C-alpha cells in the first residue's frame, strides 16, 4: 500500500516507507501507566504521514531508514492521518529485516493523556 492510499479507519495496513523526520519523545499517561511515545514522519513517492511509535520502537528508527509496517491501523488526530502499529502489528527496520513486534508496548492514542516533560 502507498501513503496516498491511506484512509481513516483502515486496519491491517501494510506499508513500506522511509523515515523523513524523528519526532520528540514525550511522556503520556495510559491506562497501563506512564509510557513514552513519539511521532516520526515517514514518506514514499506518494506523500508523507505520521507514524506513532511507542516504547522501545522509538529507538529502532533513524532518519533515512526504510520501515515496513504490517498489521497497522490509520486514524486521524487533529485533522492529520497517523499510522499506528497496534498490539498485533509489527515494524521491520532497515535492510537486515529485524522485525520488532509492538506487542504490549502499543496503546491506542484514545487511551492516553499527554503530559509535558520539562
């Protein structure tokens, strides 16, 4: 799937793109306790979209990496589309093909309260 094909509410999204920007890590309060989250920007030849990363997945990407998302979902936040990995999804980073299962590190944004870290 290409970024231009993404629509709000899609599930089981498979997508390959490059990391164009790394987002700042922020602390949020979830129903599971405090967590770290960051929004990278990924791109392909058809456009750009935010990729929400949780916990250990944040450190796995760097600008220029190719990422493959499997089992992702698409939602809109403040008018912009975002791709999330979800509990059953995975992210593969780089040419080595090392998959990182999001597992318990994923939490939908609806379940969090964002707090600023000074």
